[in-house]
C-alpha cells in the first residue's frame, strides 16, 4: 500500500485518507502460550470459555482485515474480558478506536500494549498519531522518535513527525523529515508539498515554489498545493501567478464555505487591480483574509 496509510484522518480531517491493517493472525496455541491469571485447573467450563475466547479473537481478526471495525471492536471486547492483557487484541482494538477518532480510548489500549511490549514500533507510531490528533505534539514526537529508532525504514512515521515539527513551528526539523521521505519516495507529492510549506515559512521562496511545482506535477488535482504555492508567490511579490494559483485552488476545492477569494476582492473593490497584476494594501489584506479563514480549502489543511 502507498506511503499514506489512512489513519482516520485526520485527521487531520487528517481529510480521511486511507487505513492500514496489520497482519496479526492467531496461531492455534496463541492464547495458551500467554501468561494468564486464570486457574490452572482445566475444567470443562474453563476450556469452553477459552474456546469461545479464541473464536472471538479470530472473528475480530477477520473483521479487522475486512475493515469492519465496529464488529471487530465487539469481538475484541469479548476476548479482553477473558484475558485483559492479550496484546494482539489490544493493538487491533486500539487501531480501530483510532479509526473512529476515539483517540483517548485508543491511547489507553496502546499504553496497555506498550506495557507488555515496549518495543512495538507500530504501536508507538499510532500512539504518537493519536497524541498529535489531540494536540499533544511533544508527546507525539517522543513516540515518533522512539518508533523511528526501532524501525528507521518506517517512512510514514518520518512524515508524521515532520508534520508535528511543522505544527510546532520547528520548520528546519520538519524539512529534514520530509527530505527523508522524498529520498525514499521521490513521487510522494504530499511530502514535496509540506516541505515546500516549511521552506516558505522560513522565507526560502524559490526553493518552496520548486517543491510546490514538483508536488503539482505529481498530482495536478491537489488544490492545497496550488493554494500554498499561491500564498508563497504572493509573499514573493508574484501577484499574477498568485492570482492564477488561487483560481486553480478554489476551482479544485470542495466548495468555499463563505466566499472564494475572488468575491472577497470584488467586495473590497480591488479585484480588477489584482487580476491585472497590480498590488496594493487592500488587495494583500483580501488575500490574507482568504488565507486565514474564508475558504473551505484552508479549513481542510492540517498544517
């Protein structure tokens, strides 16, 4: 699957992107091999309960793999009543809760897994993502960094840490992570877009525009990249190019909430000046107003 696992997104309104599923399948003796506080006496009632628990687990795995997280959670709830510290069930239930944006509940499950398996890199990455979604960026980066130390080839976690750095205004660190992603996946248009955003924040406009150009080459339907490039061109004094990019961005966005930037300019009486490439204070303010609040496109961007 592509670099961008769908993590409920985010998220970020993460847009919802796509969901990744781990391939954990119970072997016949998986439950028997784990520690348990249940009586050693293998009574008929206990053996029956154990068989039911195993069936619930396998049902949960099947639902999980089929991306049916509601029934999966119900199945995992049942087995966890039988064995509350069964890490595979906790892990998959946590991922399902994450997909439903129940981030605090997901964190509880991930905490339980990491208490048993502290070097579970994927769970650290997911817990970091959950922390990030509730605004705990420092904790998120701690988990991302641990996950990367355990699995340096986990490119998606580099991307997530880059976003977290950017949201905390650590742009140079964000650029490093996005560069790592681009080296591993040179056709990842979102990595180019977000690196461009970080470069623009550092006022490295030429390099930023180059990244936006590449992002748009790779995905010409991504209105956010046009919007970011337009913002950067505006800051760099390239008014007509900014006009064209904002036009493209608004055409590709899923319908403005209040008004497109063109309507804002018309209301302020400065549309003709902007369209002809002229720039004045009122025009810049109109662009800034759209950039801050008035386009739904902006509201869909996580960083």
